[in-house]
C-alpha cells in the first residue's frame, strides 16, 4: 500500500523502522528526460538506445504534458520504460511549479491541461509526484509544503549546467524539518540539444529483487534508493543506534541532521574511505547520508528513518 505524504505542518512522533533493505540488486535509473514528443531533440528510440548503451536498467520518459506511446512494444525494449510525464502550471495562489509524475497506471485521460486537477488525478492513482528543480523554478520551501509531493529533485543536471541552479539541498532539508519522510532524487532532465548534451549527470539507484515496473516503483515509493552523480552506496546496515555504510572510494562521508547538526569523516593522507559507521542521535527527527569523491561528485541517501 502506498502511503500518503504528510500534510505541511505535521511532524510524526514515532519512528517505526529504519529505511533501506539492500539485500537485493541495485538498479540504475534515469527518471527525468525528454524526447521530440515535447521539447527534446531525439526520438524515443534514440533516447532509449543512449541510456541502454550506458548500462541504465530503467528510465522514465517525462515529456511535457504527454505520455510515451509504446504501442505494445515495452517487452522488446533493451531496458525498462516506466510511464512518466512532466506537468507545469500555477496553483491557486499563483505559484508556478514543474512536477514529475511517475507510475505504471498513468493514463493520457488524466491529463486535463489543468495543472492542479492533473496533479490530483495522478496522485489518486498512486503516481510518484516529484517537485522538479525548485531552485531553477524559483520556488520556496513554503511553496513546496502546499502540495502532496513525495519528494524533490535535489540535483537536476541540466539546470546545474545551464545556470548553476541544479542543487536544491537547502529545499530538501527545509522540507525534512516538516516532513522527515520526504525523498530526494537526482536527475538528468536531458533534452539532447546539439549545443547542450547534458546527460549521465544525475540518476537514482533502486535496491530491489527484480527490474520490473512493480518492483522499481515499490522501491521508489519506499525510498529504497539513493540519488547520485557517480559515487555509490554498496550497503547500508544498522546496529541498535548506529548506521554502517560501505561505499565506493570517497573523500567525505557526512551524516546530516536537522539544521546545523551533523557528523563527518574526511579521508586523510589521500587514502579513500570505503567503510564508515556513525551513531544515530536519538533526538534527531531525521538523518541522511552524503558521500563525496575526490572530484567533488556526490551521492545521497534518503532519510534513514521511516514514520507512521
């Protein structure tokens, strides 16, 4: 069963479990990309082949206001394609948003060209709703709190390459202060313009048993994934009040909590870190992990606790 995002000012009191079950396989996915069906510059088949050639296991094609037409060919594609769409528009208070909707049950009949009605339609059908590039769009944390988003793009590669507005980590921490289950995604937002070939810059890694629509979407809804620009979390395990992670070779490992709270490990003498353990402070209402490699590329877990 898919749980609903919390309302704007609701902070749950009970941590019910640790997030992350990493006994399955990590599957690599790009969940924000465009084709010639909207403002992209490559056809659907070309985009599929590009991501397949880079060993992506799944993608979600999120053209503006239109769903991909697979014509029954889903099973013949070299990777899994999950239905997706990018919505944009104004809410009742005049704030402009871009939102990704991702889910197996998405249908073209849900698209009404009315932003809020379409948002409600997709939410009612169990779609994952992702607040897209809030820094680039100029949204505030308070504006993000108005709607039932499941998470946000903490890194949008195209926005970062274009004008340095791709990161939204402060938005994420602001949202986590109010909803400590809020999820973080890294995306390409690829369009494949000849002069702007931005892709392979941000993706998610979902841990599950099989690369099927059902399993991947369950993993996303549960937050059993991490967002990355390249570095990897290989395993995430818990003790009674500790978290232990094994990663690709990195320079920094950070445990980030509310406001200015945090812990960190820094590789000394240029010897990379591959394994780290932190105590989890019981008075934090959320904690997330961030790793950074020697060239500054980062990866992020979702908040480590899940709530009722």
